[in-house]
């Protein structure tokens, strides 16, 4: 092989490598679909889920912010957790991002311990994982949700 042929082969190889790298950056490989049960299991592996009494004690001690993401009809029907910040799920990230322009006054730091509460403890796991992606590394959720809170005999107001 002549020097010119070798140079062309090396140049072609380099071009192909660059092209492959650009394509990978532009079009990342598609991951296989995952069902909600598997996603929930994966998400929960990264959370230190809290039992109702522990969440109550932490909130009473000023060590955690309870955040109720249940929709209005459930809050009207079942009541509220005294002292919990009510934030609709579709506003959660905007209201709790300490750097956000629409943050709630309670969203003071990325170190804030947040316990997200939904009705039965499913949506809150996904919501807590989303908050962790924002850097709220202590976000978690209430195991069993509001229904477990109420079943534990903890305070509820109407």
C-alpha cells in the first residue's frame, strides 16, 4: 500500500469515527420501554421512604417539609395534613426549585428534607424522584400516602 492509500484509509476511518460520534450525540440509543411497575420499583430504590409517624415527628421538629400533591377533590373529601404545603403535582418542580422564579417561600435550599405526599404513595414516589433530579437530594415520599397517614391516626383537618 502506498503512503497516499494509507493516508486516505486513515482519513476515511477518522471521518467515520467522527460521524459515528456525532450521530450518537444527536440521536442517543433508544432504551427499551419500561412499564410503570418497573419504573416505580427503580425509583423507590433511590428513595428513603418515610413512614407516617416518622414524617409527623420530622415535621413537628422542623426537620422536614411535608408537601401534599393530592388534587383538590381528594383534599376536600379527606381533609388536609396540618402544616403541609399544598402544591398541585403539575406545579411541584416550579414551586420547590430553590433557584426557580416561581418557588414557594418554603423552598429555601437544595438540602431541604421534603416528604411528598399523594393519596396512596405511588405518584409521590415519582414526584420525589423528579425533585431529586432538580438537586433536592433529600426529597422522598410518604409510604402509603395520605391514606396511611390517616390510618395511623395522625392529625387531619377539614
